[in-house]
């Protein structure tokens, strides 16, 4: 913009004026116009050569170049799968107990298992496999169904209470709210607190011991140390999946627990299942 003076007598104005300042109607710089036109041409090229906007209900324009980032990723995955095919085959057929003793297989399984765990398992069990409320820690030595590599392989393959897999591990913590009175539930909760090192009412705990023996010992054992055949937890070690306070234990006894772990057989290859089973087994809690 410039005040109208004799310096630009040949340039018309746009007709806009602000406080006596008028806008000259100078043409755009030629370099700017050519850059603008080049950008338009390049945009048209991109639209034609690469996948772009949807053009029908059947999908988007595929582009004359038939470029696909998914195809590139699939090609890379196939490249590495082909490179690892031999060791995958060895791992899939190896004795589970022999994997750790074979340096090549163990190294491959640990590295691959870490990747599988971070991709599929960390969402529930945590990046460090230390678990969360309702999701067990995999780095301690407390196992509901057993911590041998065979046990872990079985659990990963077929899941826990996963209805879609006929070989899933199955058990049920029943809801006792319809079978026991509130007083009986309160007493057995105090008994569980007393045997796990918590503060408990001694008289209530004594009454709860009878309730426990009559109703709970069948799964948790007379000593309350659990039973792996049923996935029944040890109630004496102060390790709690859902919490060990009065309110949480009362809720567990009253309404039961039916946590589900999906079966990974069919979604992961046998080699990947063995990789992650080996990885978990060597995280500190494997038996």
C-alpha cells in the first residue's frame, strides 16, 4: 500500500482506501504466479498418481501408480518372515524345556517374545509385566494355573475362561451373595484378612473359619493356599488380584469373579506363542 502520489501515476488503485491510504492494483510477481501454477499442477499429479479421494461406494481412487503403504509394509514383513522361517520352524517344533538351553533359540525367542508381549500383552499386564488391578503380575512367583513353561504356553494358547476356545482353562469363583447371609460373608472376609496378615476382628474371623471350611476350602484348600487345578488363588500370601481390603474382598465373595484372558492360538503363530511364553517364563517368576 502507498499514499497516492506522483511516484506511481501509471498504476491504478483497487478502490480501497484507509485513512487516506489507497491500495495500488499492482500485478502479482511473475515468480509467485509460476510457483502457484506449479503447485496446482503438482497437486493434480498427486491426485492422479497416488491413492486419493473416495470416488464411489467401492472405495477410493487407487492411483495410476498403484502405490500402497500397506503393501510396502506387507512386503517388508514377508521379507523378514522368510528370513526367519527356518528358526521359526525349529522353535515351533522344539521341546519347550529345551528352548532355554539352546543359545540361538533362546536368544531368538527372548527378543521375539519381548516384541510380541509389547504388541499384544502389555495393554493388560503392563509394559513391565507387573500387572494391574484385575490383571496378574507376570514377574513374581505367584501363579494361579502354574508357572512352568508348559503351563504358560497352555494359558497363552487357550486363554482363561475364553468361551470361543474349547481347550481354555476354566473355573469360576461363585457369587456367594445368594447362598450366604451378610453376616456369614462378613465373617469369612474377616477370616481371610486374618490368614493373610491383615487386621481382623478375632471373634468374626473365628466364626468365618467355619464358613470357609464349609464353602471355600473345596477350591482354596483347607489351608487356604489355593489350588492350581481350579485356578484358585492362595489367600495367605497377601498377593491380591483385585485388592485385599474389606470392601473389595466382600465384593469378591458376594458377586464372584470371572476374569477372561483371550486365547492367542490362531491369532499368533505357534512360534510367536512359544516366543512370548519363553519371554514370560524368564521374567523372574517362571518355575
